[in-house]
């Protein structure tokens, strides 16, 4: 079995594996014999060594009991030049050396051939905080690329090479100046694309970035270290199953452990052997050709090289490979591994600025899309903001936990870059009241975003915010509305049809994800037209539309909306065609009824095919007082509108009970009477709270500017027309919407029989 590709990739990082995989034939100098034991195969291991006094460089070729052959390379007397990585840059079958001058920042490649070196200069990197984080073919074009990270700022970048020439320099992301460090490059998920293993020096947490052609695909936490004394000593396939594993070492006790993985899942932990602090991890490679990664250690006091021959996740044998008593000769030492690449978990960063409580962004803390941060908001600092950038679309999630006071989490995009949170720029916000944990989820496109932790009513709250990002071209949970127009609406012009489609798109920005109240992420809504007739048989010229859902039950007898229907009064077609924006607002109102607003505020009756019946659903309203219950999201939102912060029963439309009370809420979207064309009908948090009560995943950032009318005292009215006769020509037909609510027969057949309840 050939070496796991993960090990080949890791060998490109000098700090992870300073092994030259091919013998570089050249003149040889003195030899030392290796000790035989498990190391008794024809496998040849090549190490790069440098004399720290003279600057001489050699390849040490070690093979079983044969003499250790030393092949000379050119000397580099300037100690400021250090080897930063080993790789075959020009694809000639021989490993080359990447050098960095740690005084000037100069960069070069030694292209090796038969012991000689052709020097190829690269662009200098003057900022010495920027370090080579690793070498691998990140974009799968056959050329090795260079990964950079600035350990001061956390900025990461990638040099994409074409052989030895820089084809492109591209920025990736910033980790912030935290403790995350790359421990190795490996193909963790066996997709033939390099992935990154991380360790946080501050917390002991480990993580992985899975990459696809150098682009972040997914970031996941792995298992944390038992304590901060434990450090990752190597990565490789230690049990021969082709999956990458970790070997750990306790820097205090010298103990070691093997953590065996199946992909990202740790499946077994085995104890290794203990080593004194004189022993340093040098490299991971297959020393005996059995298809399992072995370990090579160096004793810094004696120059001894010790091989650990690993089998089935444990040390089967330990053998002295050879000893170099001249301690000036050192196999290339492990470089400090620094953080890198597109998506980085990061937990501890220094604050670069604050956010003013007025919602104007002064500065925000730079983070990667995957991060975890603990902090505090209070009356003196009502908001904390974290900024991140992504290079491709995907699913972003974030949670707020460990709350000691009430605070919210929001996802924001400052689209116009004016430093102010404008209408439409809050992409996800689904609050809870009290100290309950909160979470948000949103499919987002490439760009720069902000996560805000916001104190509720200036409460002091300690918190932990954690985020994740999964690269994806689409989201199978993203809510969609599929509209169909019946022939009876042929009279609608293109502007009117577009207005109805805009109403659907509006709700797709409000309802973010599929939840239990729908069977799928796509809700079909059938649009029809009808010359509506009043109860007395005369032409109904006042009703604009009526709408409602079709429902069934899940296995727990919870209501499930399967589809929707909306009927437009074709007597109003000319008015709709002349006022498309007005029609859009009307349809935003109507679609809310399809989602259950008003239409499923009380239990409904369902019929089984055998004739038995069942009532299902919750009671959200009190008909006697004409109120929506206080202990609800809508009740909490009403308390906010009142300025009390106390959940309060909400006045609703009397007698019909399908809307908010007209007199109390006036122009709010979900009152029963539409305003005249040209008058805004804003959707408030009250309406979204009611949809949240029904189980919808809503974005409270979509609410529109709204304030309660200036009434000294309002009580629930018992008048059927609380707005007066002037509004009757612009009313919702949802007194008849109850007739639009349909339940499915709970048998193999579906029925449109109306199961309306009084």
C-alpha cells in the first residue's frame, strides 16, 4: 500500500514532516550504520539536515542496516536564510527547497537536480509576522501552492503557483490574533483535496477545515485535548485504514496517545509510550513499508534518532535508527505552525473596536466565519459586532448560549457600506425572551457580514456566541413559494402579476427555513380570480381577496400546511392593474393568512376516512375579550411596542377574530381594512411574533418601521366595523377566509371538503 495522500501532503510542510521522499543522487560523504530491528526493509527514508555552524546542507538517506548515505547540497552560510518547506515545485520528480530570509523577508526556491541548486527568486514578504503555514496543491492543478498567515493580525492568504512562478495571490480570511495553529495538511475526508487540522493553544480545542480546490467546504470541531499540556505531535494513518489519525504528547509527563479517526469521528484512543523532554518529534513517515505511518524522534542531547514502528494504532517496536554525535548537524527542526486558510475556528481575539449603541458601526472585531467568543453586553456597551468574509455561498448558523441576561443575536450585511444598519440589512434575527439560548440560520452569498450580539433593554448579559459555515451552492431548507395563476386571472397585466410575485419574494426573505409546520421547503399557492358576491346576493365590490391554507396532521397530531389558495376579487382587476404596489401590499397580507395568521388561531376538525373526527391545533385567542394571548411571541412583541417590555394580551378584530384590532393598530399590515393606495401598511414585530407562535422560522429583521397610533386608552371593541364606513371599500375578505381553510381527509384520499369550525 502506498503512502496515504494525507502524508504526502503533510510532507510538504517542513514543520510537519521534514522528509525528502526521493533520493537525490550526488557525491556522498561519511556514513553511519543504522540499527536493524523492525527497520529491516528496503525502504529508504530521506531527511534534510543542516549544520547550524557552517550552514552546510545534506540529504541523509537511511535504509535498514545499510550505511546512512549523506548527499551534499549547496551551503548557505547566512543563518537568516531558513528552509520554510519542501516540495517538488517543477514536477521533475525531485524535491526542491523553499527558503525564507527571516531578516529581510526575501523568498526563493532551490530547484534541486543531482546535488546542484538553481535559485529562483519569489516576491519578498517584508512583514516578518507573515509565515509560511504550509505547502500543498490547493487548487488541484498539479502545482504546489504556498499558504501564508500573519500571526499578528491573523490574516491569511494563498500563493497559487504554476511550477515555480506565482500565478495568483489571493486573500483568504482573518482568524484574529488568537491561538489557533495548523498542525498539518491531510486529506481527512478522502476527496483528493487537502484539508487542515487545527489546534488552539489557548483552549486545547481541535478542528478541521475540509477544502474543495482550495475553497472552504466545511469547518468542524474535533475532540479537545485532555488538558493544555497535551499537544499534537503528528498526523498520519496509524492503523492502516487510510483515514488520518492524531498522535498526542503530554509536554509535562511525556505520555503519548494515538487518536484513531474514521473521517471526523474519533473511534478509538490508545496509549503510546512515554518520552523524556529531550525527545523532539521530527517526522511521520512509513519507515518499514507496511502501509502504516511510523514516527521518528530526535534526542536533542545525544543526536539519537528513534523510530517508533506503529501497527494497529499502537507502538509495536521502538528502534534507534542511527545517532549523529555532532549536535551541530540537525535534521531540519519543526517550524512553528501558524493559522491559515479560508475558514478558521477562533476563540480568543483582541477587540479592535466597539459598536455604538445607536446602531452605527464604528469598528467591529474581525473573525472568520467559524468562531466562538465569550463576552458581555450591558447598558454601557449594548452591542458587540463580529465581522467575517466568505468567498462562496453557503449556510451560516450561529447560536447564543450561556446567557446571564436577555440579549439577541443578529446576522447583518451593510450592503451600502454606510456604517448604519438600514432597513433590509438584518438578514437573520429570531429572538427569545429571558435567558433561553438563541440561534439563527441563513443561506448567504459571497461577501462580508456582521454578527451582532445585542442587549435587550440594556440588560447586562454574559454570553457565548458560536458560529459555523458550510459551503453550498443551495440550501434544501430555504423557504420558497411556488405561485400558479389560474386562467381566471387573465385580466391581470404584467405589472400586477409581477407585484404578486414580489409579495412572494418578500415572504421568502421573512420566512427563512423549512420548519415542522410545512412538509417541504416549497409551499405551493394557487391563485384564482372570482367575481365575489356578498351574502345578500349583490356584487361584492369591497372585498379585495380571501386566502387560506390546506392542512393535514403529522404523526403527533400537529398541524401541517400542505398548500395554499388565494382568491382575488376580479371586480377589482382594473384597480389592481393601475396600482401594482398597492396590490403587492395586499398580497403580502393575503399570504400571511395562507401561513395560518388568523386562519389557524383556533383548533380545527379533521375527518378520517372511517368517519371519525379529531380536533387539532392550539387556541391562541380569547373570543370573549377579543384578545390574542399574552404568553406568546406576539404578546412579547406587543409589550415592546407599548414600551413596557412586558408580554401583553393583543387586541384583535372582534366577531371575526382573524386580524389585529383596526382601531388599536390602524395601518399595521394585518388589520382587516387596507389603507388607500399610496398609504404604507407596515409589517410589525407583532405579526411576525404571531407567525413564530405557529412554528414558522422568521426573520425579525424584516419588520418595517411602525409605531402604535397615539391613543390615550383603547379597549377591545365589539363593533363589526371598528374602522367606520370609510374603510369598507378596502377590506380583506377574510371574514370569508375561514371558508378558504381546508383540511385533508386523514386517509389515502385527499378532500377539499371544508371542515370549518365555529
